[in-house]
C-alpha cells in the first residue's frame, strides 16, 4: 500500500509505489468478489453484522475494511463500524455504472495470467495455453461462471462506448454493414436503430449466436439483420459494404488478422471497407491503457495491439488499401482499409 499521500521523493520511490498498486488492486478486486458493498446498508454498519451477512471472519474483514477505507472505499466511523462513501457505493452490484461487473471480469485467471508475464516476455508465447492446457475460449466453455463474468464485465465496459463508436464510423455509401465477431449484437442493434436504410449482418461463432438477445431477433432492426454463424479465419461468404471488427482482431497474431481481412475482401466488391476498432499503440506511449492491453492480449490469446504502421502492414499484406486511423470519443480507434479491384 502507498504509505503517504505526498509526492514520491525519489525515482526509486516512484517505481516502488507503482509496484504497490498490486496490493491495492487485490484489495479492490477481493472486495468485489466478496460483495462487501452489497452487505453495507445506507447508514453505518458494524463489522460484525457485515461479517455475518457475508459469512466472513470478522477480524479479517475488519482489516480488509480498514485497507479499503485507506483508499477512500468505505469510511471508518470507528474501528468496528463502517459506512459507504461514493466510491464504495459505486461498487454495489445494482449500481447503474456496473462497476461491480467490470471488477469481476478477470476472475481467477486474470491474476494468474499477470503472474506469468516474465515467462511470456521470455518466450513471446501466449501464457494461457501453457498454464491451463487449453485456449481461452475453450476454458470459458468449460467454466460457465468465468464465462458469465467476462461477458458481463466486457459489456459493462464496452456498452457505454457504443454511441461514440457508431458516431465515428463513416457510413457513406453503406447499405450492408457486417459486424464480425459482434458478440451479442449490441453495437449492430444501435447502428441499425440509428440508420434505418442499412441492413445488418452479425457474423459470429455458433455458440455466441445462441445467446443473442431477443432484441436482435424480434425488434424492428431485427427485420433488417441476418445472424450468420461462421469462422472468419476459414470463410466469409457474405458481401457487405463495411465489415467491422471491434475488440476482436487484437486477440490474434498478424498471420490470422491477415487471413480474416483477406476472407472479407474475397467476399466483398471493390470499394468495400474493413474497419478495425481496437486500442491504438503509439511510440512513444502516451497512456498506459493500450500498452497494458497489448500485454494482456499476449498473455491470454497470443494476440497484440498495434501501431498505425503495424495496421498499415497487415492491411497491405492482405491486399487492401490502408485508409488511415480515426479516433473516437472512447479508448478505441477506428482503423480502415479498402478492398481494391
Ligand atoms: C472480445 S469479443 C468482442 C465482441 C464484440 N465485438 C464487442 O466489441 O463487444 C470477440 C468476439 O469475436 C468472436 N470471434 C472470435 N474469433 C472468431 C472467429 N474466428 N470467427 C467468428 N467469430 C469470432 C467471439 O465469439 C467473440 O464474441
């Protein structure tokens, strides 16, 4: 834990404090896992009562609450009594900001994977397969709780970005829009709602299509939307004017990205566009988000985030014309290529 609120007095102390972020993250994620925020009412609550509700050890819980209060999460009324702060209230599982879902995303594998970073950097290989003996999606299939947690967490994080991403996509000349690996279709639903002239195609793995919500099957946009199961590394049969890959291709290495782009290009007419919506790496780096997501992708999937020149290279290897990068009002950038004759 950080010992003081004062500025670090040396570069060594600054680095040491960054490393202490591990224990702060552990305290916050464990609080979410234990649902402590749900067990504290609107007034002040005794540690003993909270421990009873959570079936937790009262002494260990008191120590945990003290550590949380030191971060501004809960307020210590007295050593045996705590009350909510705005930060702890935001952790309630019914809070509209869905912070609880976001904190639960990584489950147990998240911690395990970050612990394997030295090995992944030494070998350059995906750590997940080595650790669990199976790829990430198969692991999720076999662990429905982990699967629910990651999908709830991903949508809690991604849904608020959708309006800014849909706003940023250039839909000029688009009559058919394909969301490749579009998950449960939330982006496509919004895009079709806003653009009644456009027909949609949700291209997904068979298993994901089974859980597409009714809104994409029965609402007005549903009449303009086809659900197509397939594997974009094997074959894409449907022509579209724009293919979007959002938070999907960063899971894969360049070879596979080139294959997916080529397969779309084969199905499309010249002039069709392919847009990738992922974090953008910059050199030098400006914020920690994209570089840490890049390492996360290495650990979990053997994938990567990319710089603008990395994107240009994969688009050109796939035989497409690279059209450039557009920022959105979210942490994602849109990277665009065009199918040429
Ligand atoms: C991380 S999720 C992103 C979902 C959605 N695009 C979003 O931004 O919320 C990646 C999705 O791509 C799908 N996917 C991954 N590889 C695929 C493939 N080869 N063919 C079809 N779908 C694929 C997965 O089923 C998953 O739903």
